[in-house]
C-alpha cells in the first residue's frame, strides 16, 4: 500500500476505498499504515470495521491507543 508510514498510506487508501468495487478489507504492511488507512476511511464516512476491516501488524503502542472506528 505504501512505504510503511501513517501519512504515506492515506492517499493509496483513498484510491482503494473509492473504487466502484470497494474492498471489504484492507491489509496494511504495518500498524502505522493501518492507522493511516483507518483515518482515510473515517474521512470518507466509512465505518471501521462495519464498512471495511483494516488489518495491521507489529503491535506498536499507538495501535492499542487508537480510537478510530
């Protein structure tokens, strides 16, 4: 999706989530990218995980503290 930064994941997530065949899930390369994808989804008015599920990994502290939905 991007180069593993929160801000770098934003535009690719927007492009993916505005497709006519929008995916039901996004698998990000790490937690920072997942948070960026969740922010993009929220800006678009999508519910995470209701409209789209977002998966990240590496268990950074920020992931446990995020309040994005």
